[in-house]
C-alpha cells in the first residue's frame, strides 16, 4: 500500500470495509481505497483535518483539545486500528496556550488492539447472524403449506383453553420412493386420524385414534377451491371415515366437520402429513426406538424386522406405520396400535436431551417439519407453530394417553371389513374429552378449584316454585331458550322463569350465575337441569321483567335440548390405552 493509501486508511472504520457484493448477495472484506461504505445502518463519524487541537464529532461528542494522543482528532477511540506499524503524518499536537500540558494518553498495546478489533468484528458477525436468522425464519415460513379451514374449526387454538388438534395421515403416493405404498392413483384419503386433546392446565393429553374404516355420515362441506371460489360438496351417509378427505374434492376441513359430527368435539386446528413426513421427521431426529414381540416379514409394507427393539427411520419407519397384515388380527385396528407405538417413540425422542441440545437436529427438524406438514390457515406461520409447540411442550409424555374410538364389527357385513361405533361406550369417551377429563393417572393442578366447584352443589335446595331465572341463548340451537322455558314451567314447576332472548356473547358451556342469597335456588335448578359445579358461577343477581332479583341461565353450545342433562363426567371411562412414556412391544 502506498503512502496515499495508508493516509486514507487512517480514516476508515474496519467495519466499513465489509461491503455487500450485489452479485453474490454476501458481505465481503475489501481493503482497497475504492471500497464502498457499509450498507449496515449505524452511526457515522465525520472526518477532521489532521494535526493538533482540532474538533472531531465522535459519537456526538466534541473532543477537548489536547486530550487525545496522536491522531486523536481523526479516530473514534472505541474502534481500534488493525494491529501493525503505522506511519504518522506530523508530530504530536501543540499544547493549548494558557493551559498546563497534560500527560499523553498511553499507546494501546497490541493485545488490546487485537481485542478491540475482535470485538468490532464480532459485533458485525452478530448483526449478520441476526439478518441470517430473519432470512431463515422467512425461509421456514415459505416452506409451510396451508389450506383454509372453511369455518370448520373453532378459529384456532388458544393459550388459555384446552386444545384439540386433528392429525391426519394421507395415503397419497407423492414424493420419491413412495410408488410402492398406498393405493395407486389415490387422491389422498384420511388413512390415519388422531384427535389430540390437550387439557386446559397442560397436565395431560389424550390421543384418540379414529379408524379409517369406521362407518360415518360425512356432512355437506363448504370448501375453498384452488381458484379461491367456494363450493359446497354434498355429504354422503354410511361411508368409510377415510372418504372425508380427497373423495369428491374434499379438503381437511371436511374431515374436521366429520369429526365434529361423530364426536361432538370441534377441532381447533388440523395438521396433515403424507408418507414423506414419516421419513423426513424420523431421519431428522436420528431415528426412533420401537419394539416387536415377534419377527415380522411383511410383503405388503416391506417391513422386515426381527423380534426385539430397533431404531428405525426413513423408509423403514414408513414401512413400520403401514404394517397391518403381520400384527394382531391383520386389520386396520392392529395397525393403529403400531402407529400409536410409533408416535409415542417419536414424542419421547423429540422431548429427549439428545434432540433438544443438538442445534443440528433442531434445524433439521424445523426444516423437515415445515416441509412435510400441511396445516390450516390459522397455523400458517412459523410463529404460530412455535406458539403451539410451546403449549404442547408443557406436557409430560407419561401423561399422554393413546386410545381408540370404541367400535364393533359392522353387523351389516358377512365378510367383516368395516366397523361401526360402539354406542354403549363411545359416547362416554367423547363426553370425557369434551369435559377435559384426564385418561391418565395425573394429579390435576386445579384439584382445589374442582373441590370448590363440587361444594357449590351441596346444601339445601329451594322449592322449584321459588326459583326465579332469566334464560338466555348463548350459542345453542335457535329456539332453545323458549324450549327450555316451556320445559321448566310445564314439566318441572319452575313457574317464575322467563325468556330473555339472546346472550351478548356465545359460550361453549352452559352457565348459571346467581347472587349470594340465591345459592339454594341455584342448587335446585342445577339438580333439575343436571348442571355440574363448574357451570355454577357465584356472582350477582339481575332484575327480571317484574322488577324482582333473578338468576341468569345462559345456554351454551353444549345444550342439546330441554331435559337433556348437562353435567360433565368427573372420571374417564375404562378403555384400552397406552401412555407415551412406555415402550410396548407389538405382536
């Protein structure tokens, strides 16, 4: 470098020598005198003539004459020179007349110069990493595929409520290496279906498998088309559950509606995975451990494993979850058991230290997850998926229970290929999930609150003729308030009741609000209607049309008709189940 170049270099901030190359989109270090200034925003310094006593604007301050060492007027003291010999132009500044000469500032050591240079470089690197982080998040957002929920959901999960996520696995043969699986030419039916319920307090969860061969009624489904237009796809009765997706152009929102019609539970969101999701997710986490109680060599699924524990990923993992002929009775219900074991193993691996402490695995997982899943339009960003993940992350695997919708063989078939709902046991399972009742042996955080709720039902009860109540419709079917009024007055003797119209806001659950001196009336009405303690809300009374204090009964979406009890179960029914923390060997 010549003298002129060295002179100019004295005025260059090292960070300014990193410039954006428009051809590559990357930052490069340029030391030539013609190097462009950095495009990273930041405070700039104004140059001043060299010599003594000049004023320099450095970080908005005015340098006092004579305070700095040589070249103090041209350098920000918080940014070091690059270490090495430097030729100075001119001597030290002359002392200011009339002032005592001060000791010159000590020259920075080579070690300190290196430290400051490293610090400046590190600051630049952090800025670059932050930018890269933003770009990576944008990249992950671009990976996500979302489709409309068509109004079939609750509007998306909420952090302060119980969560219901519908997980759907399709048999669509897309992606490299998937030609040998599924039905040739399948449009992608709902082959694997799990309704995941996470309790409001996040202490427990239930994964309810819905058999693909369960006979159901698929309702009419308003569906958003690829061009943005809307179309209602007519429903069909007495068909396999798996036809709720793909058949006649049905989308996951139609599977959502079918679940709601079947269980009475409206999902908050859905996630759809194809064959590739199983392969890429298991590969990203380094495989999952599964157990077999016997040797398996399945010609249809291509699974060949010996008895015992195996770590599976990729093609082998896909073959595992698709195996049915070699386990149990060889049907879809037997395959569901394998799928539940696989998901338990995946959850254990996801929550293990070996995954959470590995940046490489976490990045691979983020990449694989965002590419492999299709989600509803309420989960269409990495930020929303992160929020959901944080909620699910509060769950202990030992309190995640896997079970299956209770079914029996279809009595209409001679050769048993489909199943129907077991109407003697299935409703209790659905009610337990709706009531946020745990299927695992977990001590609820809110036990004290539940005890207090139960206490509201204990005590004396007023006569039915003394009960004064206003009835509001807060989300029940149209005409429910009048139907409830007629039933209470004509059949139950609650003659001091009246229809107050619609509630200002919709409610999921029916509530009864009452004043401190109306507890006996509230207990009587709760007994008549089958209300639980959680439905009773101590508060204040309101004035009815006759100017007298009355309670307020608001009918929620759980109100199924006059005379139908509204109490929710406090204990889950007995079902065949497994938990995610235990390894069970399939046979």
